[in-house]
């Protein structure tokens, strides 16, 4: 898989497809309106195209390139009614792209749109440097950030599944006898050899990941033998999930403004205000049009989201396109089949808002939090407490002998003490805490 390194010069190609009618030039629109007026019909000029959506996608694409360590040396924008089957952007734009790549001395051309195997092959033949599409770029970033064995296996699986259909047509470049006229046969032989090798590796990776799933399942069964509910942080990439995770758990995981800084899942036990313990997990961030191969390959990682009792959807309160990002996250959650789970929506980075924006956020009923300053975190923990239903909080009176020190210590550590009185060698206590804990000492209940 092609890897982008810091000294590489990157030329961006942003592609926007319009599904509506073709927009006429000013002169053509004037001629059309004149003809309509001559027939007694009113003019109906087509509205101008809005570039805001493209600007947002292009800004996100730039962030992806910077996260991969690339240096942007130029940008080309192409708008089309439909993709060109051969090159995506059309023959004329390919000529412009070739000249721009040569003029900027670019070593990589990056497309914001996914390329079919045929389009990729044709563009590589026309452009004097390597060509990479959006999915390949995201896979490169994932490969850089994978630290655990599981994460590396998942990235390699996604890379090979992406690469396999794109081997077709590269026979001469992979020929054992070298390139040139008359070497197509040996080239295709090498192509088939590479296909079989990749397919064998895919089978091996899937078996290893199934082993990872079995180990995770065993670990999960051991965790579930003790009723500790799980809560997962989900959200768009760079929404501040890892910073919030560190604030709540003191785990010290990597915090970065780069996209997909967190790839491998992190789990940590924390205690809620009710003294109830939960397992909090930090998961990989989602992104617009997340490649399906990644959703499939990272099934073992995303199982933490599927197993969680409550999802905490972390959003960037300062993001001008936050609603679009929310829709993208819900789209992926729908693919995972977890949209019906209880969700707590957290508007993070509230410290970046001015007073007027904070008032508007409060009036909307949203939970404003700042993972940097800690504002709103206590309220967030209370919300999590209220949302958990598997092990509800209840109140109970106890009458415990002072000699039962282990019972008194367990209730003091795992429940909130409301009232305590000493009656001879007995301790009368009124506590509230997890139902599972209180029932464990039901023999000391005051009827």
C-alpha cells in the first residue's frame, strides 16, 4: 500500500458531482430567456451553485492530507454532472492535471473522490506521478496510527481488500520478464500469482481476527460475570473524545488535533457519583463517507460500541457543520445496529464559544462540556448515572454488626451513605447504591 511521507509534495483534486440540471453560462441563459420571452413565457434563470458543501469537504480533505504528513502544493477543483467512466474528471481536466503536476513538481496526486480500478489505471498512465484516492489516503493514516496487534491486523485486512481488485491491468508492470512489447503473458502470470498470495493472506488475517474476537468474547464474559455496565464514547473524528476520555479516566491516551489520532480502543473503569463503577471506552472517530471496508475490517473494535449499554455522542460545539457530522455519525451507528441504544449528546469544546453562543446552547437543552477546562463534566456523569438501567440505583436501610467490617467497608466504598447511627454493637445505615451491591447484603436489610 502506498504510504505518504512528510517530504512528499501533494496536489489535491477535489471533485463535486451535480445531480441537478446543467447550469448555463450568462450568455446562454440570456439567450434562453430571450427565446422564452418571444414565446410569451417568463424567464426562469437557474440558481447559482452553492460552494459551501464543497468548501467543507475540501477543508476536511486538507486535514486528512496533513494527518498523513503530506505537503499541499496545489489544488484543482472539478465540477461535473456525472463521473467520467474512464478518468472520473474528463480528458480535458486530465491534461490540466498533468500540467499542474509537472509545474508543481508534485510526487502524489490525491483525489477527494474514490476511484474505480479502471480510472486509477488510466490516471496513473496519464499523470507523471502516483495517484491516490480518498480511501487509500484514509487507510494510510490508519496504518500510521495502528499500535496494537489487533489494529495492525485490521488495517492490513482493509488495505488488501482495497488492493485486490486494483491489480487488474497492471500485468506489464509486474512481469517477471520485465516490461515492454510481448511481455503480457508473463505479466498476467505474475498477476495471478499476486492475486493468490493476497487471497491467502486475507484468509490468514480473517482467521487471526476471529481469534481476537474469541479472546475479546472471553474477556467480555469475565467482565459480565460481575455486573459492570459499559459506556462508549462515539463521535466524529477530532471532536475531542480522547481529551474527554483522559479527563474522566486519567488514562493519558494520545490527544491530537489530527484526524484518527485514536485508532485502537481504550477501556478504563471509572466511578460515577452514585459510587457505581462503569467501563468507559474510547473508540475510533467516524468521518464523512467512511469506507465500508473499514467498517467491516474494524468489526472487532466496533464491538465495544455494540456491547455498550449507553453511548455518549461527543460533538464539537464550535463546528459550523456540526449537524452534518451528527448525521454522518448516526449513519455509521445505524450500520452497526445501535441507533436504538440510549444516547447522551455532549457538546464538547464549549470553552471556544462566546457568551451569546453559550446562552443559545443552554436554551437548546444541550449538555455543554469542555474537556479542556472540566466544565460540565459533573453533570455528564450524573446523566450517565441516570441513563444506566441494567443495575439501577436504589435505597435501603441496613442494620449491620460492627464485627462485620468487610460488609461495612463494601457499603461505604460502593454506595452513598445517607445516614448512619450506632446502636450498641450495631450500625444502622441508610444508603443508596447499585441494586446488585445492596442485594448482596440483603441479610442485613431492615424490613
